[in-house]
C-alpha cells in the first residue's frame, strides 16, 4: 500500500515512463529478431560451404590418386601411345579397316 502511495506521489510522470519502457523493449526485441535472422543466414551459408569443402576434398583425393598413377613411367608410356605419340626411332602402324 505504501508503495502505491509513493508511486503516485513521486515526481516521475509514469504515464510517460511506461510507454517509453515498452518502446525500448520493442526495440530490443526487434534487434534480437534481426540477430536471429542473421544467425540463421550464417548457419545456412556455413552448411553450404561445408558441402563445398567436402566435394573439394573428395576431388583433391581423386586427383592425388590420378597423379600417383600418372607419375609412373609405364602409365605415361601407355597414355602417350593412346594419344598416338611414338618414341624417337619407333614406327607407328595404324590399322584403318580391320
């Protein structure tokens, strides 16, 4: 009871303070909502980047395997012969109509 009496007799105009407090509360709520939307957007971007990273890592792994296979002399010779290259001094025969 004393609290209400003190509140009524105080020098602050409570009819102005309460709407101001509500306005501040709404402002904080809006800022929080914007932060949540930004956070969701960043999480979606992170997920997309993780997928891209996984794809790049698997491509890197397959390229490493391919590089290991190409590095051997025998595979280079067979690849060169498949592209119709010959070593110096060799004669290439190509069968046109079997």
